[in-house]
C-alpha cells in the first residue's frame, strides 16, 4: 500500500477540562504535530507568537478569511480563532497526525470539510468538578465562571456529533485512551481502497 496519510485529530471540550494538557502530552509523540491557530485575542503572559498562536489584528484575520486560508474559523469568547489550512494539509500528506485544539463549532466545520477527521470530546467528571477547576484557576471572576459553565453545557449538548469521548478523571488515563483512539484510527482500512478492491474482485469473478 502507498504511504499512509496522517490523521487529523480534533480535540474539543469545555474550558477547564484539561484539553490543553491532553494535547501537550500527545505532542510528545513525534508523529503528532500541533496546528498553531490564528487568533485576535491578546497573548497571555508567557505565550509566544507562532508557538501557542499567531496573534493578529482583526483586519489581518479578516484578510485571511477572504483569502480562504482557514480550514475552519469561529468566534470564541468574543475573539476570532482559525485553523490555517496549508499547514494541516502539508503535515497530513507527509504522514504526520495533526492535533487541533479547537472549540466545538470549529470541530463541526472540520468534520464537514474533511469527513475523515477524528473528533474526540473531553468531558469533565461533572459540572461541579468543572466549577471547582475554573474557580481554582483564579483567572476568572464569579460572573465569568458562571458564563463558562453555561457555555460548557452548550458544548456538551453537541457531543453526539463527535466520534469519541473521554472523561478526564485522571490525566494519565485520559491521555492513554486518546493515544489508543489515534492508534486504532491509524490502523483503519481507508474507505478509498475498498472500491478498488471490489473492482479487482469483480474482474476476477467475470473470468
Ligand atoms: P484560549 O483563548 O483559552 O487559548 O482558547 C479558547 C478556546 O478557543 C478553546 O476552547 C480553544 O480550543 C479554542 N480554539 C483555539 N484555537 C481555535 C481555532 O483555531 N478554531 C476554533 N474554532 N477554536 C479554537
């Protein structure tokens, strides 16, 4: 068989579920590459342009939308976020998996554009646990925590559109499960080869 293309892996889930930590651990595998998104939000302390995100102005972001440079883009918490298409396509062609840490709206757009993408949803153990984690971060005031919990519930309602879910009770178990999903998906017989094989079979029975 010709060289395998990589897998496009979408990781979504409400903020505070540990999605970032799961992605960071998956990236320790050299076959997994991270897709650096473009955003209009300001960098947080310690974030580096080109590493966590490409931080751009709204004008630049809109120019990229018009040029058709995004695989998907969405407004999240009042800022624009988008996945640059070229990098994703190049890495997949080279046989690398590409990990997208994006919200559910983005995940659904990716599924439409590339139905072969694998969508994994990360759930918190419970909403009360999520509340504890958000409060524990100390980065959001009470009003914002309530807003994030409301948004979390809206995201969770769309879980039926995803291929897999995992509950982040324990980070090591969550990462192990995500790795197993990627491994199994990489071993899947591609849909594209099935009709080719059927043609050979038909030819053989016609003889
Ligand atoms: P943060 O600003 O905290 O880094 O990310 C906020 C949310 O935006 C997270 O849920 C993250 O997964 C999502 N996000 C990051 N990059 C993208 C992107 O390119 N597209 C979409 N749709 N969501 C993104």
